[in-house]
């Protein structure tokens, strides 16, 4: 059999071309799937009823975040809610900040876990104490370095979350900087993937910056009883457990977004990724295969493309495949970022897409070493 260049292809060359086309199609199918499923549930009926809500924030030596971010949460246009700050053994000005804010805002409550050198604990204990202290069944979990400037954020969140396990979009605030915006790009890609899989009832991760669940479901699950010793997983593993007990959703509505403070952004981004990769072993095997098929196909596509350039002379055809792939993936990403109101990352995404597999591999290796040591 001959090509239109009248150069016969060897079996190895046919293998490369067929493999290239298959991985190309798999990669594009995932891109279209993410784009279509990103906002599928945001058009569903929104409850107008308001229910009482308890917001839990666990803080350890984060007084500066509490002072800056709590006022925006404590002045929400919502009739009945409380914010419980769990002081997780802080040695900074956290206690003074909370006392001062409680004198101003009636919605604020706090509790404290004292420092005990003989008793080591992680964030899961603080969350559990906050949940048990909550007056209301609908719980919202946030982090101290997350904030909102919208007075209607809580109303929008409850409308989507009411009675469900709920996760929503969060990302760093807008700022200039190559690596800073790479971190923002990475979180957008993670959000798109989590939202799409959640919306086809295959939840595999949560978002501790913007998460809601029912107190009754948390207690029925006995909190973190099955993995209390595990350093990570207070969002991912908890969500996978609670998803077995209730309906769940992921909101990409920009009005329900929580913005992450830019201070210490590199450390925050590393923590987000380390916790996810450490929790991956709890994801069901079949679901993990679906998650990994896309990056594997992308890796194979690049590998086969390089080999095809070396072993064949179909340069025009290979260039055409690459152009089509870049255009479709770029178009899908542009639609997604427009929905999330993050359009400013579109052009730079063509550079960031080359960096992302490298750091993913690094985090994967680190998590593998960690699991072996554990």
C-alpha cells in the first residue's frame, strides 16, 4: 500500500500512524467532554428558599488571613448563618483577632484546640470539632486564605448546595507573573476535570477552599474514622465517602467562586497538589483508569509524533493533525475559561500546557515515594 507521496509504508510506520490517530482522537474526545460537561448542572433549578448555615474555618497561625478575609464573609446578605473558627493551636495573634472581630460581628463564633506536645493531630480533628460545634445541618467548609467580595456569595452557594455534597470553583486572585499564572492555569484545568467527572456521577476529589456537606451525613460517616491518621484527604477522601450517602454537585458558577489570597501562593499550590496525589490511592480503580487515560494518551501522542517524524516522511499530514489538535483543544479551553471568567489565561495556556505534564510527573513520583514510606 502506498501513500499519496508514493512512498510505501512499513508495518512499523503504519503502527506509528494508527497509534498517533487513536491517541489524537482520545485526547480530543476528553477535551470536548470537559467543555460540554463543565456547566451542565448550573442550568438546573435553583432553590429560592434560604436555610440556616454553619461555615467552618480551621486556622493555625493565620491571623493575618482571618483579619483580612473574615469581614467579607461576616457581612453576607443572608438571614441566618454562623461562622465557626477553630483555632488549631495557633501561637500568633489569632486569639486577639477573633476576640476583636466577635465584638463587631454577631455571626462569628470560635473554639480552640490547645497546644499539647504529647498529642499530635492534623486538620481533620479541627474540622471534626467545628462540625460538632455547628448549630445547623448545612455545613460549608472554607480555608482562612479564601475570601469573597460578593455580598450574595452565600446565597448563591446555598442555592446550589442545599441538601447536597457540594464543591465549587476557587482560584488565586488575578495578578501578573509567569509562574503565578501557571498556578492559576493548573487550578483551572483541575477544576474543569473535577467538575466534568462530578457531573457524570463519578466524583473523585473535593475542594477544601469551597466545600459544603450535611452535618448529619458527616456524623453518619463517623467523620474521618477510617483515615484519621492520614495526613491528606480531609477534602478528597471525605467527599468520596459522603458521595455514597447523598447527591452531589460541583458549581462552576463564577458567583459562587472563592478567591484564594495570593500571599504564599507557591506553598498553597504545592499543598493542593500534594494532598490530591497522596489521596489518589483511595480513588476506585476503574475511575482512576478513566482519569489517567487522557494524560496517558497525550504522552503517547507526543512520543508517537516524534517517532513518526523520524521514521516517516508524512510531514504535512503530521503537521495537519497537530494544528487540528491545537485548535480544538484551544477552542474548548477558551469556552471553559470564558464561563469561569478567566479569559486572560487563554494565550499563555499554549505555553503552560507544555509545563504541566512535567510537574504532574514530579508530584506523582513524590506521592509514590510517600506511599512506600507510609
